[in-house]
């Protein structure tokens, strides 16, 4: 499990737009408010909230707030 910090305005991917990758993602927000955009949905997670989804689903994580977001992530890769 890895911890990540997203300052205000930060995204988890350097390119614009939704992206996908291999695996299954499980995350918990420890502090702040993290927004995750999917093709047809926007999810806002606050401290204590958790989410999981296949990484093959196009998504974008970003901090639209004014405080740092701290989250823990586990990405499970099939066959590893």
C-alpha cells in the first residue's frame, strides 16, 4: 500500500483527460477531499471514505479543494 499527497490543483496523471491502466485500484482518503472523474460520474471522497474500481475504467483523480489530500492506494495486478 502506498501513500500519496495531492496539493490543491494537483492531478494523479500529468496528461489532461481520463486515463486507464492495468489492475484494480483500492483507495482510502486520510485527509482532505479527493475528486475522481469517470466517464459518466464524478465521485467526491472525504477523510475516511474509500473506493475501489477496475483500473481499466477511464478515470482521473484530482484535488479541486484548498487543502492537501492524503490518500492510501493499493493497486492489485492480476497474475502477479
